[in-house]
C-alpha cells in the first residue's frame, strides 16, 4: 500500500514538513486467542520542528506507537517512514544505524553511566559510534540546558533534574532528526519535571528540534504544540495548543464514555475545542542554571 504524504492524518504537518509518518500501522502481540492488537491501522504525521505529545489510557498503545515509529519494534502491517526513508522492511543492522544516526531517545530512567561524568555521558553514544560531535552545536546544547558548570560531575553528584538534563543533552548531542521521550518526567518531582519540559520546549523553539513525548500527565502534555490521543490502539483525537485543563477534560471524556469504543468522529464532535489562550509557557519555572 502506498499513501501520499499529503493525505490527511492526525498531526499532519504544515510548512516544516514531516519528520516521521505512519500509514496503516498495525501491531499485534501474540497469536490466536491471546493476541492483543496494540495498534490498529494508525495513520499519523509527526511534524518537523514541533513538540508532539502522545496521551491515552494505560494499554492504549502509546509506547508501542513510539517504539514502532522509532524502529525499536517491528510492525505487523503498514508502513513507517523517518523523513523520506521507509524504515519498515529495513534489516536490523540498517535500523540500528538509522536509530544511532538520526534518532535521540530519552527514557523515564535516565540510563546514565555512573562512572562517567556529565560531559562523557553526553557524548557517549557518539563516541561509541565513532562520531565527533559538532563543537558549536554541543556548546549550544550545554548552555541551553544550563549544564556548563556541571560537566565534570558524575551522575551521583547531580540532582534528579540535572541528571535528566544530561539525558536530554545526550539525546540532542548528535542533532537527531527526531527525539522520542517516553515519560521523561515520570521519575522526577514536579519542579524538576517542569525543568525538563522547559528544556524540551527550548530544544524545539531555540534549536529547531522535533520532539515526540509519551506522557500520562496533562500538565506535561500542555508544554507540547499538539496532543495526539490514543485509545485502544487508534488515534481518536488531537488537540492543538493544549492546556492542562483542556487535556484533562478530553481524557475524562474518553474514560467516562469508553472512547476506545467510540468512533473518532463522535469523539471529535463531543470534545471541547482547544483553548485559544493555551499557548505554551516555555519553561517559565524551568530556566537553565537553576540550582536544585
Ligand atoms: N511485548 C508485549 N507482548 C504482549 N503484549 C504487549 C507487549 N507490549 C505491549 N503489549 C500490549 O499491547 C497493548 C499496548 O501496550 P503499550 O505498552 O503500547 O500501552 P501504553 O499506552 O504505552 O500503556 P502504559 O500507559 O500503561 O505504558 C497493551 O494491551 C499491552 O498489554
């Protein structure tokens, strides 16, 4: 099946183009009676240079969507592209190289190496790949994240928020086309979480990065430009310029009405419009340089 990029899909991109795209993306785990349909023919465009959040009830397919878009998991049917490269069908070795060269990851657990200092952790993936970071870009990332005076510290000498900033810098260091963040604030207190969201926001606004973040937290989603809502493996709604209140309201609608069983159109028809005043506040509580 081949589907032109211009065809409507949730999250459809504007002028900046499409960083990643899926058509008919289907993922089933297991077989026979125990089979679980984690993704059910999802069409989605991830707009370049924007911050997209993915929300939905537990088990709705958020992590599976992220893993399939990032080439971390195989698909059962459908196609996925990173930029113009179709990644479905790539061999393991090609996928590994593509992930290493073009994608940055941030996970709930920071996965920092305890014996390396912050600077070494930041460049570790590039060192492993035998690549040299662009020094100008690296400086910009370090300054944007307020890590300049923490570079010689080991993870144990850093606060949780600072550790997550290092993880953020590591994801940005190679200037990837796309950053996937899976619950990046899940293990942080609210202040450190706000800092990280502020930095992701700055990565998009000031550094022109593309970020896709899976989250359960409406407050976190409010830092994004666009929220995609998943239910039962389908994208059932989307919200531009989200506010935490509007996202929470929309989530309530899904859970109380059993949105998984609702067709997308009826969800859209009954959902409150996004608040026009819901523009993000890029990191007001989380400017770089704040000491934890
Ligand atoms: N490796 C696996 N084997 C079998 N089933 C799986 C596997 N991974 C995910 N699933 C199932 O696929 C569905 C979607 O899971 P997924 O982890 O993508 O949901 P999620 O929205 O990220 O959930 P949560 O918010 O709880 O992390 C769930 O029903 C889950 O049980």
